[in-house]
């Protein structure tokens, strides 16, 4: 299994209830395909660098998960066909695997997580802090 981060930008017109439903749906598809979600974070509404589908703002969300490479096909397909997702980006981050394995379900939002427990595990496993 590899560790991935997916960042997706949702339409700013979506009510909070629909945003929650979309994230729950993403979670369900990910778990069905064998992924283990480590954390999710809502970055909130932010101004876009350029208009996307006539929108100047978007609702940013980031999810960190471990999954087999085959699972990405289904996850990305789901993000591509969902009209409410303006853009998405999936990146692989192998540096976080030992941290997630050692901490378990601790909320690791990015490689820059500097909570004492995460820093300790990063130092023990050789993952660079920062």
C-alpha cells in the first residue's frame, strides 16, 4: 500500500449538507476499493487563482489515505465524473507510510505535521521533519 493525498475543490454553491454527503460518498468508495483513510481536513472557501466554470472561489478539502495503486483508478474516476468537483489532484507521498503505520489513526494532515508524537515517530523512522 502507498500513501496518497487527494486535494479537491468543490463548487462554492454547494450547501454544507451536500459537501458532507460528497465526502461521505468519497470515503465509501475509497474503503470499498481497499483504501484506509488516515485523515481529512476542510480548508474552507478560498479564492481561486483563475476562474473555473465561472467560479472565482471554491471549497478546498484534503484527504490523506493509504491504498493499493489499483484503487486510484476508481477514486479518480469518481472525482472526474462528479460535477460538483471543480478540480482534483492526487499525489503519492511514500514518506508518510512509516508515520501512519506507527501512529495508527492519528490525524496526520501533511508531512509538515509537527505534533510531538508525529515528530518523535518521524525521527525514529528516519522521515525528515518539515
